[in-house]
């Protein structure tokens, strides 16, 4: 029998790795991008793909902290970290960190007691564990759409 935490794990995996019904996942969209492309701003006033990757990673980190009982609010610098120098090595590290944080959160979700999904992880904000877990998935897909548009703008 598939449990609710199994379903949450599956959605987190699909949003990042692929086989999502909506279209390409985050990693599918990132495939083949160079550091220069990821760091560029093809649309004025819009975050770069690299900035979005770091932002998605910060969201994983936030929920992982909340799972540990740390309710400290995220700072602006943590929410939108500065991009490192646009080298291939730094780009690969950013994508690897995103993948690692996704795996850590998925493991934490699988280990989470299903009977506590309706409980808040921390008092502030009072979102339930379920809302935070599915919210990370929704957040990934929101930014996947932005990444897709940025890739299209890069090709023009």
C-alpha cells in the first residue's frame, strides 16, 4: 500500500528529476546549460537560471531546518543567495547541491510519521508538515516554468 509520505516523496522526485505530468522537471530543464547561460539575464529585471537554482535549494534547506525544529525565518541573503563566479565547476556544484538537498528532504519525508502530517513543523509559520512538503514541490514547479521561459529567451 502506498502511503501519503510515499506520494509526497514521489512528487518531490518528479518535480526535480523528471516524469512529471506537467512537462519538464527542473533537472531536465537544466540539462546542457553552460555556466554562462545559467548566469545570464536574457530578460531584464528577472532572476537568472542560476539564481533560481540557488533559491530552490534555499527552500529545501528551509524545510529541512524546520524538520529539525529550527523555526528561524530565512534571511534575504539565504532566500536569494548570491551566485558564485560563473565557472563550469561552480555551476555543477550548484546543481549537485540542489540534487543533494532534494534527496535529503525526500529521505526526511519518507521517515516522517504519517500521523503527524497535519501538525505544524514549527510554531511560526504555522504551516502543516504536509503543506510544507507539497509546497516545496509546488515551488519547484513554479520556478521550473520560469527556467523554461528563460531558456527560450536564451535561444532567441
